[in-house]
C-alpha cells in the first residue's frame, strides 16, 4: 500500500476471515467434545452400573458401541480436513454418532452425555434443511435419559417422554436459531471490515492523488501570482512612469519650440520635476510601496495636489471636492484610489478635450467612492479598444485595481456629453 507524506499508514495487519469467523475459536472444542463426553458417560455408567443393573452382556455391548464411536471419531477427524462444512459426509457422521449415542443411552442413561455433543455441532455437520431432524435425534436420546432410561415401561412415561422430547427440541431449535443469527452478524461484521479495508485503501489512493493535485495547484498558483505581479508592474509603469515621461516629453517639446528663455526655463524645470517624480514612482512600484504623493500627505491632500498639478500641466480647470468624514485608510486602498484618479485624469488629458474636470472623494461609512467627471467629447463605452492595447490599457488597469480590493469601477459616457468614472472600494481602516 502506497504511503504519502502526511498520511499515516494503517499499522495493524488486515483482519482475515479465519481470525473473525465465528467457529474459529470453538473448532478444537467441537473436535474433542464427542470423545470427552463419551468418556464422561462411560465413567458415570461404570459408577452407576449397580444402580442401573447392568449385566455382563450389556457391558460387552456398551464396550462395542464405545469402540465403534471412537473409530467413527477417528474417521471423521481425517475426513473433515478435506470436507469442511455441512455436507453428505457430515450428515453420515452425525447419523451414525446419534445411533451409537442412542444405543449407549438405552444401556445406561448416563451415556446420554455422548448424545449432548449434537447440541453444539449439528448446524456445522448437517445441511440446513436437515438440522431439525438431527436435533430431534439428540432430543430423543437426552429425553430418554431424563425419564430414567429407555424404553418407558408404561403409558404415563411414554407421554412424559414425548413431552420431554418436544421441550428439548424446542430449546435446541431456539438456541440454534440464536446461534445462527449471531453467526450471520459475525459474517456481516467480517464483510463490513473488508469493505472498510477497501475503503481505506481507496482513501489513501485518493490522498495520493489529492497530494499530486495540490502540488499542481500550488504550481499554477505560483504561475498565476507571477503573472499577476507582472500585470501589476505593467499597470504601475503605465500609470506612473509612462504618464510622467509623457509630461516630460511635452515640456521638452515646448522648450524646443519656444525662443523665450524664461518660458523655456520654466518648462525645463517642470520636466526636471516630472523626471524626478517618475524616478521615485518607479522605485516604489518595484517595491510595491505607496505612491510618492502619499509618503507625506494623506489621501485627500494627495488627491488635491495631484489635481492641482494636473491642472497646471494641462491648462484645464480642475476642482477637488471632499465629502464625508476623512478617515485614515489602509495604504493599499489609498494607493489604489490615487492611481485610479491619476489614470482617469491622464485619460481626460489625452482623449476628452475637456474644459472642466471635477474630482470628488466621498467617505460613505463602509465604502469610499472616487468620482472623476469631465465635460469633454465623451465616447461610446461599447466601442472601447481591445484590452491590452495602448489605448485600452488604462480603463482595464483601473478596473483591475478596484477589483483587486473587492471593489468595482464603472464608466458612464456618451459622445458629446462628457465622461464619468466612478471607483467604489471597501473602507478598510489603516493598520496600526
């Protein structure tokens, strides 16, 4: 039986039928009880011969019958090894033994002890349908001894003899029926034990298979984690470094296009600030830390500064609004909302051509809601580019960020009517 790590094999040996069969403990008793009971009967017969009045001829007859009983027993001991269980040979043996016991009890009632062996082994020697007849023969012999010897010498004794035969037969049949039921229960226990052993084997095989499946799932989980981390880093780079580099390029283009030294210096300084900010974001994205804006400020203040800086860079009027009670949130929640706001503003700058943008942060008890609205040209949400493309990655990344926190992100827009992006995430308090 295969053993697996964490599965303790069954140290006990399997239970065999020979160990649990109901007749295994009494096999020796059934083998030696007939000759032992014969010897007991002969000893009692010798002790009571004067009371019974046995003469020489009766002693000779008793000796012949006893010798025949011993020879019969020797024959059966050899024959039973090759023919176990009820059968024709067992029925012959039982019939001859009952006849010998009846003859000995006729000579001396105390020899009926030999017939009592039939109370123990009838169902193991005689086929089931003949068991009542075998018990009747035993009951007839024992009842003869109970009335003082055979044959009865008057009518009253004959009647009493018949009653004793019926009573003994009833007792024997009841005991035999109870013994049969007990044997059936024992056989069922053996069958149950075997089924449990088979179930145990099947269970251990299932545990081996489950261990293999567990290893496979762990490998798949690791691969999924690696893929998820790659997507996270891609989103971080897209939402931070790529946006800042775009701003750097825009500022440098202004520098190269203008001839005014003051304006060129101002745009160059903005480009330098964006480059430094992008460097910090890149380092923190790799380490999965909070955005740079959250290093010193809380979420509302960081959002306010982000909106102000975005408005200065794009020239689009933007306002930040805070509603509800300001509560410290988990670092991951604050970072996620700030990233979503930055991406939504970046999308508005690239695609919306808006004149006004509003950003609202709402603390609503168990939830925090971030809304970014613009009055731009809008679009048809059903006609978005495929996820993974340069133009379709932003919304997919924002939605993935919200869903990672068991939240959701919805986008409402129509051509010519502006766009509203709403992120709703659980209000997880800050870890203390």
